[in-house]
C-alpha cells in the first residue's frame, strides 16, 4: 500500500514538474559524418588541405646543414682561392672605377658557384616537402580578401582556440628540443670550447663550424620526427574540419543525385521513349506470339544474318494489345501460344536473341508461318 500511495503521489505531482522542450534539430546539426567526395574536392579547390609547417621547416633545416656538411671542404678550398686571388690584386687596380668594374663580376660569379648547390637544395627541399604533403595544387582562394578576418571577436576566438594552443605547445617543444641538444653538445665538447681563446683563428673557426653543423643536423633530425607526428595531427584536424552534419550529407546527396521527383520524371520520360522506340520496331517483326490477351512478344529472324530470333518488342496488358494492333495493321502473323508467350516475356530482353531453351518451340512456329506464306 505504501508503494502504491507513493506512485499515486508521483503521478499527481507529475503535472507540476516544469516541462522542457528539446530541439531535436540540434542533433541533426552536429558534424559527425565523414566528408563526401564532393566536399573534399571543393575544399581542395579552395586550397583547404592539411600541411605541416613543422615538417617543411625540419626538412629544410636538415637539407641545408646536410649539404653544407658535405660541400664544406670544397667551399673552404674555393673561399681560400678567392681571397688569395683578391689579396694578390694590384692596389692601383682596386682604386679605379674601371678596375673595380672588372673585378666585381668575377667575385659575384665565384660566390654564385659556391652558393648554387645550397640554393638548389633549399628550393628542392621546399618543393618536396610541400608536394609530398598536398600534391600539386594551384588556388588563389586563400589570397582573397575576407571581411570576417577583420572581425576582432573572430580574431580572439582564433587566438584562444585549440589550434593556437597546439601551435604554442609545438613551439615550446621545439625550443626545448633545441636547448637540450645544445646542452648535450656543449657538454660533449666542453674541453675544446674552453680552449677556443688559446687556439689560432683558423682552428677555432673550424671547431665552431663543426659544432654548428652537428647542432643543425641533430636538431633537424629530431624536429623532422616531430614534423612527421605533426602531419598525422594536421590530417586529423583537417578531417575533423571537413565533417558534415546528417542534414548536410542529405542535401549533398540530393544535389548530386537530384530531387527524387525530378528523377522519377526522368525515369518516366526514359520509359516512354523506350516504349516509342519499341513500338517503332514492331512493324519490322516476322511474327507476334501472344497469350492471347495478357502477353505479346514480337520476334524477327533473318537466317543468314542471325543465329537466333531477335526480340523486337514485348508487353503485358495494354502494351500487349498495342503490339497486336500494330501487328494487325502491318499484316504481321500473330500466333497464340500461351506457355511460349509467357516464357519469352519473362525470360528475354528487348534487343537480345532468345535463349537456347526456346529454340525448338520458336522454330516450329516459324516453320508453320513460312508454310502459310508459301501456301498463299
């Protein structure tokens, strides 16, 4: 009785509980669906692709210090030759404009030969890092002026967004990586570094250059690993930004496939055109096999050209009557054979030869018709 009384009180007090309405359309607007191929093509056309700047920067750093490390002996030798040649020039030649004009092109050409491998490597690494991530894409959409970019509210949202937080964390990670590698390198070569002030200039510059190369290559290798991880993050972020709501997917499919009513009209029009073409072929038939009222199949057979009779038209009900009326109007033989007519209607397609199982029955009908024609 206590439970029953409690239930009764709950039912009575139920009407006093304030009711809250939930807008179910909000669930339809949640972007939970994967992007459609059309959405991806549109995003790519607008230049919206995922790309890791960390990977590009790390590859550029690694390639730059790598080519410097490989070509440093050659560059050192060429620099020594260049400075030896410059200091061997006659001072009087350097004091006249004509003399300087003759020297500058040679100096510029020498520097160009020294820096050409480095410039080519930098350009190649930049192209490879970008094309390997996004492929070849040419779009002016990111350069277009967008008034919403001047909105301070949107600007603050971008500053305090998750993307900005991730960028801050990546910057801190890069700084920590560089500091740790620098500290480890200094600890490893601390004895040579403390003796730099006692070394000759050539030896000291060589040690400093070697340490710079080691630092650049080590940082580039570790940052490249960070860049590879960033590629996967950028891909995840890009896929997340392209997500669509269920309503957007429905509208996308409707745009791609067309409105259902329009598609129905198109199919109806296609069916009507197919019927017209079929009825135009009925006068070419040699005979029409009927049920006699429900089915009608028009066949044509030319012995030298065809291996088997060809189905020109077939119909059921009203269409069967139209085929028979057309056959009568053009004096085409009409043969009543109920099982054969029904079998041909369900077992054949318009424009195709009849299957093997109908050869015998159709051959008997054709032979009978040919006998009638020869008799008359």
